[in-house]
């Protein structure tokens, strides 16, 4: 199986409403859950008001990020962007970097 999407971007708009369903009941919500080529991306709100991102690379790893979204402006749309390369996974919220994971470089010793 070839992995053709070693780099990519997923973006969406979300609204973090302040209502009982989202806050008091601690319900999670799925914003994006899809396959892009052989890759899988999940973007969701956890019950504890974290934006959770999972990037699955079919060859070797799963990378995850989370970010506290409880302080985002309620009743306003927020632009969420996830971008990835083999070396990193980056989360942007409203144009600002909100999280990053960098892969450690693999080196060989002669």
C-alpha cells in the first residue's frame, strides 16, 4: 500500500457554544473524522473541552495534539487548521499556532 499523502492540510470552521449540552453534560463532538489517501485524521472536542487531533500514518505511527478550547470566544466561528509533513504535525486556531509535534530525526551511526 503506498502512502501518497505524506504532507497535507485539513481545515474546518467550528463554533464552541456555551450551552448545557457542551459544558454541563461534558459531551464530546466530532468535527472531522476522515481518510485522506491512506492517512486518517480526527479532529474532535473532548468532554473536558479540549480540541483533540489525531493523525494516523499507516506505515509507522499515530501523532496526537490537544489544546484547551474552553477560553475561545463563544458564539463565534473559529478556523481550525491541521497541517502535517513526515517531520511535524501543527495545529492552528484562528491563524495562530496552537500546538506542534516534531518527529526526532533518525540518524545512523557508521
